[in-house]
C-alpha cells in the first residue's frame, strides 16, 4: 500500500463506515421493497439476468453494511463489488436496453456518486478494519 494511505486518521474511518452502512441499508431496503412488491422480476422490460442481479443486493447490501458496522474488511470489499457490478448493470440497462442517457436517470447519478465515494475511500479505510 502507498505510504500516505497508512496515515488515514482513525477518527475519519468510523464515520465513513457508518455513512456507507446506512446508505447500503437504504439500498437493501429499496431492493427488498421491489422484491415484496414485484417478485424476482421487478422490471418487465429487463432480461431475467438483470432482474436477478437487481434482486441480489437485497441480501448483499445488507451483508456489506453489517460487516462494515462490525469493522470487518469484508464489508468494504463486498460493498465495492456490489456497487461496481450494480453500476455496470444499471449503466448497461440505461444505455444498452433503454437507449436513454445519464441526464434522464437521477437514480444512476446517485448510484455513481456513492460508488465513486466508496471505491475512492476503500483503500484508505480498509487497513483500519479487521479480517
């Protein structure tokens, strides 16, 4: 790891983990709501594999948040994986299937910002978390 990353103050790690965990729980609750309202195929226009992918964060967002709250590295690793794949899936859906653009999708804006913040801060906070 790069030397200056070791100097991340511990007092900044806890708020970052709590904020990420809260936002992950919000995401999990949105996916649970979709599952309860519409089942495993909440979006009729999307292929089955995308619907299945969009249902999986109901579990994985909650797991990542729980691990983050417990101070585990697996939490930030799982959050990065979930956000990266969710961003890729949503980007594909918006551009490849719906033929829309980023300006018409405010939800994609929020997801992109959260993913960038999480992926950007992960190397700095990861060393302070336990295995």
